[in-house]
C-alpha cells in the first residue's frame, strides 16, 4: 500500500513536505497499525506520483488497521500488490 500526502512535486519532495511534526505523527500512527511501514523513495512512484509512505501488511487485520489509520490522517491509499506496475 502506498500513502499519498501533500507536498510532492514531480515525484520529488517539495520544501512544503519536509519532515514536520504532522509527518512524524502520521508515520507513528501507521507504524502502530503495521510495523512494516517505511518512508517512500523515488522507486516507489506510481504513475509518476511519489507516495509519502509504503506499507507491507502481513495480514488482513494489519491491512484493515492501516486503512483506519490512513482514513484518520486523511491519506489517500493506493493498493500496489507485489510491486508490479
């Protein structure tokens, strides 16, 4: 799953999305739902859009918890599967 937030310009971080307190809170809420959450990198871009975070839930319960956390933080979720594009 990839999580899109504001502050991405042309697949790169804009100055507006440097690590902020809100960014840290979002990361913490996602990692509480699933320990396999990481900051996204350029290789994680999907159709030219770079996500803020990438998660690999190990179970349906983790996936559901991630969806709840994403909804609570106002994040768009992009299901990705095994990484094929």
